[in-house]
């Protein structure tokens, strides 16, 4: 059996996103989201009330505790509403498996998968885009200025003043010379340190620019790779379109995979497809695997039991569980046939041989096995006459002569001993 190809996988991811979008538009989803918000708000209000009760004085504590208890019950009821909304959404999706696909055209226009324009993320240099800050201008301390001692005058000059003045001058010049040397050494050291910092900054800036250029080159290479991948993808797509037009078996096989990748099922009821097309007979052999009965919710509703402060589920009657699961299986079978025939506008597939089954571990042998629940063959012309919006899926399969399990819920295998085409002839 074939695995999902590249275009099928790409299309599948797109359809998953579309499914989430459609779910968010659905009324049940909105109800579920609203219930969740209410539950969260009620829970926070109850917590705040309990905290207030613990801080209240004795006189107010009783009233605060009563309010906290009321809000706690309200939060639990909101939680129940959220669970029930979620449950209703799941059950609605399971019950509407066939209706879901009838709302859309299952045809896949391959040109829609073409990459017309490659989207590149903007280049983000991060820290490399910011140059190192410039160093502040160096401010030197002021140069020492020599100030000569004033000359003596009057009697001071006559009684040895001149000699003392010369000695003062010599001392002043010696002090100035010492101060100047210290200043010069300081200025020289400051200049050297500043030059070193400038050189370090320049080196860091050169390294930054080198790394920035490398980052830009890597970004451009990534863009080129994305462009090349898009071009290669478009060439493969063009090849697929051409081969599909000329009835190449592998191309029809790939197209079926793309169509099946469009068939997105609810998370609560995941479905897998395997297929093989035979060009000689124009028949598609298709195997669809559905989940075991335990995947279908067995809960009818959730209730809050105030006396025990518990949320308890109420189970669906066993018959209702069996009917829902069986109906889901019948819907999957009819839906799968419909999706293939509707998508194959060119009529390349004349008939489909379909098996819908469950993978499980055999209780008798402990080994993996597939239990067939529906085995049916359908040709395009006969199936195309059905109005699926008004059919009962089980009746449709019976009309097609399908071999059907008498109890899908109990995983009772369908009786295929006579063959489904023989059945269809009676």
C-alpha cells in the first residue's frame, strides 16, 4: 500500500489548518470556548473568595466562607458546562462525518499547489546590526602653567631680597618641572589607553561587519535554497500534471493520495488511508483504518455532585454506543467512496474496492491484526446516481452489496466469504 507522497503531505498540513479554522467558526466550538472561559473565571473568583475568607476577622469570616463556598460550586458547575460542551462538540463531529465532506468539493486543482511566490522571512541581524558605540572624545587635564614668584620691592629688595627671590624662582621652576612631568606622563598614558580602546573598538567593529556579512550571505543562501526548492517543487508538480493527463499509473496514484490527504477527520476519530491503483482494471484498492470503539466517547453527560464535590460522568446506554460507532463506520465507508469519485473529475478511476477496518492486537494470539468491518465494491456510474445528502449510510452499503460487520462495536469481522461483487449482483 502507498504512503502519503510529498504533495499529499503538504496538502494534508494545509487541510489541518483549514479544519481548525472551520472548527473555530462552528457554534459548538464557540460554546465550548465560552464554557472554558466561564469555568476559568469562576475558578479564579472562588480562589479569591477563599483568600478573602482567610483574611477576614471573626465577625466577617462566616459570611466570607459562605461566599467562597457559593463561588466554588459556581466554578464546578462552569467546569461541568465546559466538559459537556467539549463532549457535545466531539459527538457532533462523529455523527457528521459524512455531512462534513458533502459541504465541500473534494476535487483538488493541482495548480493550487504551485508555489507562485516564495515568502522569505525578513533578515534579522540581531546584535550584529548595531555598531559598537563611539568612544567619547578624550578630555585631557589642563597643562600646568608656570607662575614665577613676585620680585621683592622696597626694603625687602635691599636686604638680601634678590637672593631669596632667585632661590624662590629655582624652587618654583623645580616644582613646575616636576608637576609638568607628572602631567605629561598622565596625558601620555591617557592617550595611549585611548588609542588602545579605539583600536579595540575598530577591531570589534571589523569583526562585527565580517560576521554581519557572513550572516547576510547565509540568509541569501537560505533564500536561494527556498527559491530552488520551490522551483523543484513546481517542476515536480508540472510533471505530475502532465503524467496525470497521459494516464501514468503512478501519477493517478499520487493524485489519489493528495485527495485522501484532504480528508481531514476529527481528532477524536482519526482515520488513515492506504491505496493502490491498477491502470489495467482502472480499479482503486483502498483500505481505510478507523479507530477502535474505545475512541468514541461513552459518556452521555457530566454532572456535579455537590454532596461529594465530585464531577461524575453519566454513561451512554450500550446500545447508543454501539449505534454511534456503527454509524460512524458506515459513514466513513460512504464518505471515502464519495471523496474519490467526486475528486476524480476526469473519470480515470472506474471502480473502487474498499475495506474499512480496525487495527488491533488479537486477543487470541497477541499479534497485530486487521478486523474488516466493511468490504464493498462500487463503480463510478452507479455511485454517482446517489443523493448522499439524503441517504442512510448503512442502507447505501447494503444497496451496494457490501459485506458488513453485524456488530462493529464488538469488532465482529464482516463476512467476506461470498465476495462483495457477487453480493452486489443479487
